[in-house]
């Protein structure tokens, strides 16, 4: 498992936190998803063999938010 922190733009409320959390928790191999609204970050543990990082970023984008490098 790898721990990763991504910067996510466009989150402004608790609904945004729930949307990003739900999108990530539906992916295989992810756990300990924590969305920080104030810091505009999301951190999680993931198994890259089950879900590679580009797929995780795509799930966040599909939920309506932008992942920043």
C-alpha cells in the first residue's frame, strides 16, 4: 500500500467532501480516504496494482473536481 496526498481544486462545502470520498471509496484497493476541505487535499492508502493513480485522479475529475500536481 502507498500513501498519497493529492491537491483537489473546486471543493467548497461538505457536499464536495462527501462526493470525493464516495468516488474514491468505490475504487478497489483504496482505504483510509480523508478529504481536507480547508487544505483542499485528499489523502489515502492505495494498492497501485488494483487501481493505478491515473484512475484515482480520473475518479476525482469525474466527480466534478480538478486534481492539481
